[in-house]
C-alpha cells in the first residue's frame, strides 16, 4: 500500500520541478501527473518484490 503516498509525493515533486523551471499551471499538472505515475509504478513494483521476498 505504499503506492498511494508515492503517487502523492510524485505529484508534488513534479509540480515543484515544473514551477522551478518557470512552467505554468498546465505544465505543473503535466509534470505532476508524469512524476506521480512514475513513482507509483516504482512503488507497485517494490511492493510486489517485497511481497515475493517475504513469503
């Protein structure tokens, strides 16, 4: 269940990155979505790996 905090963290991190680079609202939304999907995917894969190694 670590994917949800990872996606939230990714969205915040992506929006912050876009804002730092001078992006507008839509840029921040796009960066946030991409970072959220990326970190969410990594978290899901990590969850599967952890589950497989512990059972």
